[in-house]
C-alpha cells in the first residue's frame, strides 16, 4: 500500500505543480513526470506491457509534441494573462471540466473496488494481450487507428496549406 | 569422442562460471538478503564491464580513427610509477582524471536545476536500457515479458534529456541543436521500431531470451538460423543499424553536434564531468543498441558453427558486440555528415517505407515456413524480390534529380 500512496502522491503533486508554475517548459516537464508516475502505477499493478507502452508513447512521443508546440508558440512569458477572458468562456470551461470530473467520478464509484487477494495477481502474457486486442477488441483497435490516421491527415493538410501560400506570395515580393 | 566430451564439460563449466562465482560469494546469505545481494552483484558487474568497455572504446576509437587518417593516435600516456608507455593504454584513465578535475562552468542565465539534471537523466536512461540484454545463456539481469518494449521505452526517454540539456543552457546554438536532435530522434525512432517488429513477429515473443532461443540451430548443417541470414532479416538488420547510428547521434548522423554549424550543439555549455557524463551516455547508448542488434538479428549469444559451441555463450556475445562497435567506428571515419533535409528525407521517404514492406516480407516468410524441396527456392526468390525491388525503386526515386550532382559555379 505504501508504494501506491507514494506513486499517487508524486503523480498528483507533479500535476498540481505543473498547473501552478508560470514557466511553460517547466510545466511541460512536470506533466511528463506525472505521466511517468502513471506508468509507475501500472508497473505497481503488475501491468508491465501497459506501463512500458505508456512510457514509450507519452514520455517518448507525446512529450515531444508538447515541447515542440510550446517552443513554436511565439508568446513571451509576460503576454500570458492569468485572468479569465470572458464570463462565457469561464462558464464553458467550468462546465466541461465538471462534466469530465463527473464522468470520471461516476466510473470510479461504479467500479468494484476490493482488495485483491495477496499473491493471486493474474499474470497476463503479452501474447494473450495481443490475441485479446486482435480478437474481441479488434473493432476498437480499428476505430482508434482510423481516428489517428484522420488526425494525421488533417495535420498534413493544415501544414501543407501554409506552404502553398508562401510559395504564391514569394514571386510578388521579389522583383 | 573423449575429447568431445572434455570439450562439452569444460564448455558447460565455463558457461555457468559467472553464476557459480556469484553463488560462491552470496550462497551463505538468508533468502531475501541473498536476492538483493545477487541483484547488486549483477548490476555492479555489468557497470564495471560496460564502464571498462566504454573507457577502452574511446581509446580504440581514437586509435582507429588515427590509423585511418594516417596518424598514430594517442600513444604517449605512461602507466603511472613504472613509466612504461605500452601504446598509451593508460589514456582513458588520464582522460577521466582530467574530466573530474576540470572546472564545471554553468552559464549565468542557465536553468541550474535542469542543467544539472540533463546529463544525470541521460546517463540513467542509457544504463536502464543495458539491463534487459541477454549477455549469455545464463546472464540476463532483468527478465521481462515485454523486454523489447522496455528497451525502447527507456531509449525514448533519453530524447527528453537531450531537450533538457539544450533548453536549460540558455544558448541559441544549444536550443537549435536540441530541436534538431528531437526531429532526428523522432524520425529515426519509427524505422528503428518497425525494423524490430519482424524479429518479434517471427519469434512470437517480446522477451529477449526467447528471441535468441528462436535463432538457435543450423539449417543445411552449417548456416546458423540467425535472423540476419534470411532476406527480411538482412534488410531489417541494415535498417536497424542505420537507425541505430542516427539514434545514438553517431556520424554520419551527428547533426545535433555539428561543430561547423552549431559549435558542440546541446553540449556547448557543458564542461568537466558533466560533459564526460554525456560522452559516457552516448557510448552506453551505442553499446546498448549494438547489443540489441546482436540479440535481435545476429543470433545473440549463439555460436556461429556447431563445433564452436564449447566456447561459452558470453564470449560469442562479446565478440559480436565488439565487431558491431568497430563497424560504428569505421563508419564514423568513412562517411561525411548528412544535411538536415537529407536526413529527414532519408528517414521518411526511404527507411520507413522499406521497413513497412519488410514487415510484409517477414509475414510471407513466416507463412511459408512449411515449404520444402523446390518450393524453398520459390520462397527465397519471392522474399529476395520483395526486399530488392522496393529497395532499387525507392533508391532511384530518392536520388532522382539529386544525383549526379552538377556544379554551376565550379568546374
């Protein structure tokens, strides 16, 4: 139980400090530490595969996207206002946040929480996981794949659109 | 017959020698303590061996680079007190003393905490990757069901340390280099992972000892069943090796540290022992990736021929690892550095499609495992065509309009 509390404390603490800091890079790095904490939790729970996948995807890849986004947004630290833009936006943010919290809370409340018998941890090999993913959960896997492909294509379209604009503009500017 | 028996027994004694030695030391301890001490002894041995390997790898690199460039390389450092030069074999220790006694300069505007954490994190993650590699039949420190994933997860985390180093230095060159490094590492992570997938697919396991076991045995009595001796394995190994060169920031992919463009890249603001830590992490990463390549494609600790099996498995692993590391050094002395656009284009337009096609080749290979007789020729021919045709076509397309180079302002 003590390792779990330590992991949970670290994960929550890093997330909270990431919210409070004004230096965006520090926040991003702390957020990544928080993701690593979640991976540690998976390891504690005996889900090796999920833990390593979490590190590979979040600490390795998503973190890069976050850092790139932070570095490419051209706003100095003083520009960032801490106050709420408008009441409507504040209310919308509260509503979405509340909705997500409600859904999560509902899921937590409704899931059966009982201390598992010691030593009787189910050990699932990677192969069985793969068979599960390819068999009963194939539809979910395919849908996630299509979703990610669409997102990727959207990103490519947006990025490519900028380049044609620049190419068209260039001949006019240069005599 | 008797000699063969003698060979077999000495072989098995030597084979288990490291484990026997460890048990001699720790055998008398009570159970939970014994497990702890066993692990500590394992980690200590690994760190000592890899540390020594690192020390002499730097010397070997400087010597070999020197020979290739027609100069002697470092040969002056004497062994202390006896004043014997001995080819300058004490050079790594002199370097170590120098790195420790040098002043540690931290820029005034640097982010002190991150500036300190970056080399530590980088080295820690590189050492973590070394833990899962099977160095011999009985020499695996960490046995995970998902060892391959663990290896690449720890490897991916090193990118973060490079970014931390570049950003925390508060130096334009460092930051630019860090961004370059990130772009490069992300680009080459994909072909690296994709080239590993066929090996995992054919072995049917993500555990490294199982992948090595799957490469045991000899086809036709002499050809080892290592993955590199199959069409998909050969292509996969080449892709893996090129990506490994890029992932460990080695020449010709050492753009993040391109001296002529970016001073020393993300290492610009590091000096003294922190710089040595970066250096160490680079070589550890190189060793880990080479070890992974040996494990996945070159048969791990398996002997190349049946009658050579009396030589212990860890010796074979060491020989393979060293030869791969020497290729790393050889390549560094031979190829000029790529340009940034060439680097990314090579990854996305050449390596990634080839790795994807290679996945199909491996699937064909595993589906036709039952074919025998003349059908085996068909199997080899189809698999070879699946490897070679896309390679030629993609290679032509990649160099179309680029080569041969024409010079407008020079003759």
